[in-house]
C-alpha cells in the first residue's frame, strides 16, 4: 500500500501462472479534513479542503454535538476547483443564524 499526499492510498495485486492471470486494485479515500474557513465579502462562509482528485464530497452542518446521534443536515456537494482541491460556500442565511459545526463526508 502506498500513501499519497492528497490523503488516499492505492493497493494493487497481480497474480499469474502459465495459463491464467489476475489483477485487482483499489483506491481508498481518507476522511477529508477541513483546512480553511473564510468569510467572504458577500456573507458566505467558504469551506476548503484537499483529498483525492475526482472524488465526491458532501458538506454537512449541525448546531449541537452533544446529542447521540448528532443531527447532521446535508448542505450540498463540494466543488472541485483544482485536482484534489475542494470548496463549498455556506450561504449567509446559515452563516449568521447560530453557532454551527461543519463536517465533510464521502460520498
């Protein structure tokens, strides 16, 4: 297994004898970690993170973390702005109403 800088690992196997050959592989996406949150001039809160290129990520929010389970609400999919670089803009209506927690999941 090889760990790569964007937070994913590639595993590959190849088997062969004189009459048969087989191969398999997989790409593992690690849980994304939000590395930047910025308030934009239009009032949006912009969330940024890095992970595997061409992957799908959903941004979620919650107002409390004390409940079990936490009541996460889907906000939408993050946009890949460069290979492996993702952003999501939280609209102003959600940015100011109360303290919020954010997380990102794949898919």
